[in-house]
C-alpha cells in the first residue's frame, strides 16, 4: 500500500487549478470536481483516508497508480499524491509544472477580469450617455409641446407670438396684439 504525501500548495482558485490541470493533460473528462471532498482510491481499489474536492482517478494517472486529489483548505489546495505516483511522474517536477501553469492561468484570468471590468465600465458610460441624450430629447419634446400650446392659445385669443432667443437655451415668447 502506497503512502500518500500531502503538499500544501498556494493554489486557491479552483478555475485556475482546473485550467492548469487541463494544460498538463487532465481535461474535464479526466478530472472530477466535488462540492464536498470525496475519498481517494488506492491502486488496489481500496478507499483511502485522504480526500479531495478535485480528483484525478487512478486509471487516468497510470498503471498501478493511486488517485491524485486536491483538497480545498483556507490557505489553498492541498495535493495528495502517493509516494508511488511521485516516483512515477507526479513528483516535485510535475508539481512545479502545475504551479507554473496555475500562475499562467491566474494571469490570464486576471487579464480577462480586467477586460470585463473595463467593458462593463464602457457599457455603463455608454448607458449613461444614452440616458442623458434621452433626457435632453424628452426636454426638447416638452418645450416644443409647451411652445405649440402657447401659440395655439395665443392665436385663439387674437395674439401673435414673437420669439426672442437669449443666452444659452433661453427662449422668450412675447404675445403681441394690435388694438385700434
């Protein structure tokens, strides 16, 4: 029976860890992801005390292999790798490649999130500009409607209207009536 070595890794982002594993050949079809940790299985099919939230089952690790598990902890994932599997390709060098791939995936994720935030900011500014434009259009429609109402009422009362433009957007309507 192989002994499992537990390595505390500073890998805390599950999405980045899964992407790193995929880059090392363990895609979604070879990795199990669990909300609660499950027991790992030894090379003889026996249930081990080690558990993992992310598990690479032994048939994907190699012949006479054990499961490799990653258990979530408050400080990052703990990797459970048997001493047999460490001696057969999943030792310190594999862990270094996993960590390097994780760092690369984390940088890609941070860049993607920054782009998404930037896109959201642009969209927010665009929506604000649309709202300001709509408010200005609504204001113009209101002024035009009020102007028409004044013209109509003045005409009915026998007045004519003179328009005077002042500073900025100020419009002054003067009612004029001739009397003889």
